[in-house]
């Protein structure tokens, strides 16, 4: 007498070999749907993998994978001698879903809470901070982008392969959060010569870009409501970091000598921290005078305050030699120096660094370790070799020449097209400068008109915490070829000229 099967026959379940979804996934989804809709009742026995595979004309391994996934997620259970059955422990409300799961169940990954989430006070502040660097950017004139086509990709690739060969297997575990020591040593050799920074490898903490560096600093040093001097106008990233730390921002004007220290002292003499970009102020492009630098250092020492020095692109100076960092003048250990490779190399590298006073090395190392355990090892290893073998210095020299040509070309086109009523400033260094608009012209309106023409030229007022006396456009020039610069510069002038 033939043996009678004691499991349900699933003739209504099928798979399509031509579908984009893998066969095991089709089978998994089909069985899961039958269980959730109640077609397959708790305790029902499923066909064996062999029998089901023969029925569907697929491999037994495919059925096994689908069953394993269902077993892992708790939809089925398997016992020796009892076969594979629908689990008997599914809650009743789970088994009452509609047959059309696309309506009854939210799509995978959907976020539809019954009520708004309750965030912490700091969480609410962070969630409100706008960010736009992930949006598609127009072709010109992006001040955040260096020339990626000038980057030595082949040399980087060679160093990457070398790093894979040379790093020992012992290094593949959790690495010190302070950063890869050979990279910190390479920076300790490079920075004194290139930037006038006084440090050893022990003072350097590697970060995931400058933004993490300033955010880490704000969170570690500031309490709620602490006053902080901020350049007006300033880099938007520091505004975000301070908002997230619940600090109180004190806008301090910037003039031809940089941050007005006397104004800051009048506005908030008890400030806990000051953020400055003294070598090439962002976005105005001015350089802080020596008198102001010494005045700022004295104020910080007298008031037990911290100076965060953002030195983001000062390697690219076209008039004279690079101006040494304020950190090199610091005798009291009050300066926290922030550097990044986003402008010197390319933004996607996501490597920055802090040069810390002795007193802050251990607290910052601990904070970084608790936050994310540190930066990816191999990128650090490649960068260490890139610096140590002189490639970084050669790249900077080569790109400085290229950028000087591109900047001069853009300046000349604007001067020829618009004339003297449209002055430019901040052209001594960096990857951007400011095109000033006639007094009374709305730079936001001009920027919006340019955006409609596919030209990104941010309004200067967008970087300000308090109104500025005159509007302008922040123009980057590094990422465009000479031909592209000329074409887009003439287009820019055509639009801007209508507002004169």
C-alpha cells in the first residue's frame, strides 16, 4: 500500500525562473504570505525539501535556503521525527492580516509612527539643523570642491595595494581611536614645515573630516548656553556643531584684519570658546593680522577659553608664502588646530585631524573611542605613505600652480565682462573668492537666478548670522577646467549684470 503524505500540498505556490527576484526569495515570500494570511495554519506540516523541490522543478538547496530563512525568523519550526511545520506560537493578531499584504503591512523600511518621536533636547536641536551637501550640485561655482581630475589616482592605487600587502594581520582588529600611528607621525613631520604647527604624533587625533573634529570639540568642551564667538559670516558647519551642543552663538564681525577681537570682548568677554579661520577666513577670504592673532591668544589665556583654528585650505596661497598657523604662536596651550584633506585631496576621503594641547589629548581620545572607535585603517595607511614619500607636497605644489591659473582666468573674465563696480576680494589664497554686488542688490535673489541657469554661486548673506552691509557671491573655481570656467563665467556675468 503506498505511503500517504501527512503534509499539505502547496500546489498554489510557484516560482518564476525569469523574474529578477532570486528563486529562494520568491519561495520565502510566498510561504511567508501564506502563513501571515492564515492560509497555512499553525502546526501545519510543510513538504520536505526534496518533495517541494521536485514539485517546483528547482534545486533542493533553493528550498533549504528559503526554509532556513523562515526558521530563523520564527515562521516555521523543525523537530526530528516531526518534520517542518508552521510555528504554533504566532500571535493571533499577526494571523489576521488582510490577504493583500501590500495594503495590510507597511512597505519594508517604512517609517510611519503612530505619533511623532520624542527626541532629547539635544536631539531636537540636531534634527533641526539644515544640511545641503548631499543635494546634487550645479556645475559651477562650487566653493567646496577641489579639482578631482588633478588627483594622482594611479599613485594612490599603487599605495593602496602596498598597504594591503604591508599591514599585518594583527592590525586588522580594533585600532587605537587616536589614529594610525604612521599617519600621525607623517603629519607631525609635515605640519611644522607646511603650516608652522608645533606638535608631535601624540598631539594628533585623526577624525572623519573637519566636521567631526569641530562637532567633537563642541560636545566635549561646551555646556548648554555657553557663549561662543563665531565669525560673521562663517562656515555653516560650525554653526551646526554649536547648535547641536546647545551653545549660545555670539556673532563677531570680520573686517580686513580678520575677526574683530575687541568686538568679541565687548559682546561676550566670558566666552568659553572662539571659532576662527585665520589663514583664509571662510567665506570672506581675509587673513587675520598678527596683531589680532596675538590679541586673541592673550584673551584666551586670560579667560581660560579655547581657540578652535580651522585651517581648511591655506596650503593654496598665491601671494607670498603660506601664513603660519596661530597654533604655532600659542604658548599657553589654548589652541585646538583643525585640519582636513577634503580641499587638499578630495572630500570623499573623509579624513581630517585635530592637533590638541597636552591637556586635551586623553579626553579627546576617550571621546573618539566611545563615539565610533576611529577612522578606517586602510585609508589612513595609504594617506600616511602619500605624505611620507613626498607625494602630498608635490601634489600641493602642482595644484597651487593650476589653481592660480584658474583663479586668474575667472577674475579676468569677470573684470572684462562687468567692470570695476563689481569688486572681488579674498583672491590671495584658497579655492574661492567673493564677488561683491552693488550696494542694495539682494544677493539671495541673484544666487537664485543663477541657480535656475545651472550655476551654483551661494549668496554671501547665507553664511551670516547677522545682516551684512553688502551682498556678494561666493565663487569657487578649483573644480572646473579653463575652458569650462570661461564659458560659465560669461554666463554668470550675463545673469549678474541684469542686477547692476
